[in-house]
C-alpha cells in the first residue's frame, strides 16, 4: 500500500526518513509518495488534510488535531534548539515591539514562541525561513526569527542575536521545546499508523548507525550547505525525543498547544480534551 508522506528537505528530516523512503530498511510492503516542502507549506497542507503522514510545526497542532494524531517517533524537541530573534544592529529586548519582525510562517512553532516572549509585538510579516536573513540585512528597522541552518550562518553575515526564544521558553516552562513532529491522518488504520511509527524509529536508528557519515540523500537536499553545518543541524534536532517522545515530550507538546489555544481567541479547540492527540 502507498501513502503520502511530507517532510522538509532540511538535514534533520532527510536524516530521519532516508532509510525509510529509500528502502534501506524492510518496510513490509508499505510504500510512500514523498512530498518535500518547507514546513509552512506542510502546515498548510495539513490544515487541508491532504497528506496521510506529514511533518508539521507543533504550533499548528490545535488546528489539525481533529484530523491527525501525533506519532511517537520523528519529532524535533530538545533544549537549546529554539528559534533565534536577530537584528542588523544591536536592539534591546524592550524595543522589539517597535520593530518589523519577519516570522517563518504564521502557523509555525517559531511564531508561537515569539508570541510567548513578545505578546505585544504587532508588526509581523510572514516569510519563508530562508528569506529572513536577507530581510533583516535589508534594513536596520527589520528583525527576524530564524530556524534551521540559519542558526549557524547569521553571525557570519554580521547579524546579531537579540534573544534565544528557545531559552526563553525553557526558563518560563521547564519543558523541552516542541518544534515539529510527525502526524498521521485519522483516515489511516490504527495498525498501519503503528507500523509506520515503528518504521520511522527504525529509519532513525539506521541513520545513527552510520553517523557521522552522511548519506547522499541528505547531501543532495541540503541546498549547498556545508557538511559540518549539516551535522550541527542533525546534532541539534535529532535526539532521543526523535526516537520516542516519552512522557516529558508529550507533556511539552500539550503545554505548547494549550498556550496557543489560550492566546488565540479564534481557537475553539480544547486541547486538554483531546484524549487521542497521540498514537
């Protein structure tokens, strides 16, 4: 049986799914039609219920929980892995509300974490994550929230960190930062979902068994990224929570979703009542 599967071309996702989609492990006749897209596009596809399995930002979870469940494997959570707020010139924390801030997608966890730190900031624009550094460089009035590999490149471009939004979250909540995870559409049978969940875990274990060597699949989709940057990316975002969310990881995701529900007046979803949030 073939199912649609969406994830990003970023090294952490291709590292996770390489063995699964390239038949390096036995998949028991489960096949995938892979869609490689940036996370905001994947969020929008999830809102429309298009994909059977998909990477999503946890910031969009309350809006899709009626259609999807979260898998135990494939997530990006951890400490010290959050988005960074950056500027061209040095800007004080208290002055952020006055600036124009670029966010990598409206329904991203990065947007939620920024909102937690700066609830009164209103001058936001939403851009692809790989457009934000240039937006910040274009004017000293512009700020940006960066994710993925841009965490490792902004300083070389003369940009400055205002605050690590992940550290802010950790200090405020005590939880690891839930950035993104893998969801399964509820139209898929429970047995298939459980099987795919286990296959993703096996795929990660396969990639780790060959690490720090990187497969050609990871390199081909890394957009001319330096090999050491790819490894930093993987080290930061693929960890024990990727193998299994566990109690701590699930608690962090519930907390994040509850924050979003309470701060978004348009949300009618009571996340605490969603007993079927996880597989």
